[in-house]
C-alpha cells in the first residue's frame, strides 16, 4: 500500500535525508522503518497495559483467596479442637 504525505517542512525533509544517509538507506526506507517501529511500539504498549491490568486483577484475586483460606483454616482448626 502506498502512503502520500503533503506539506512537510523542507527542514524536516532535510533532516530525514541526513538520517537516511547515516543509516545508508533511502528516505522511504527510513520512514518505513520509523512507521513500522512506531506502530509496533503502540501495539506492544497496548498489550503491556492489558497484561498489567490482568496481573493486578490476578494479584487481588490471590490476596482474597489467601484471606479466605486463612479463615477456613482457622475454622477447621477450631472444629478439630472441639472434637
């Protein structure tokens, strides 16, 4: 797929060309790499945020389960002592 971007500041274009020359690639190659990295970083950031939310939820669930398990253990011990 092709992408056309208009009205870019000539100073910016010059900076892009200089960066492309340093990396020994074309302006198109440089821009393609930058866009690919930018999009991949966005997807990765979204996935990391989703995983962090899931980790928080799992941690909360484990804490609640541990509290309930402690209460059940205490109750079980009390019942066993009464026998």
